[in-house]
């Protein structure tokens, strides 16, 4: 959820939340240096699974926009930022935007609000 700064895994058969990664989730969160943090994103959206335990999203942030990749370990109940690209301040997006991983390993980002 964008305003909860959290993404959730939901059991399709029961509708129950299995786990959450973020500010109101139940995982321990770490930055790219392995240091504990309170949240991994702020007002993010367009979550895309790019690997078995790897997710990418567009993070509007409070004052800067970034593209963030997060590795999740369900067994350890941890989530770690493994890659983050922060846009120049002139590209800051208070809302909207998206990111798509490309087969080459690059990413395609759209900045659709106020850039």
C-alpha cells in the first residue's frame, strides 16, 4: 500500500496477509550496507517481482524519487535494499511514475507527474 509504505504477500485462497515488508510489515529491514532501518520505501508503487526473492519498485520518497530493488528472505523474515538509483532533484515525483526491469539488466523508468 502506497500510504502504508509497505508491500504485502497475500494468500489467494484465504485472503489472509502472509507477510508485509515495510513500515507496518513484519520483516526486519536493512539498507544496502546491512544496517537496520525503519522503512525501505516512502510512498512507493508499481511493485514488480524480478526474481524469486527480488522486487523492484518506484519510490516517490519525501524529497527525492528513486528506483529501489529489495531482496526478501521469507525464511529469515528480512528485507534488504540491494540497489537504489536516486533521480536528480529536478525529476522529483510527489506521485505517479513507474519502473520496469529490462532483459538487458537495465531499467526503464517513467516520470509522469510534475517533472
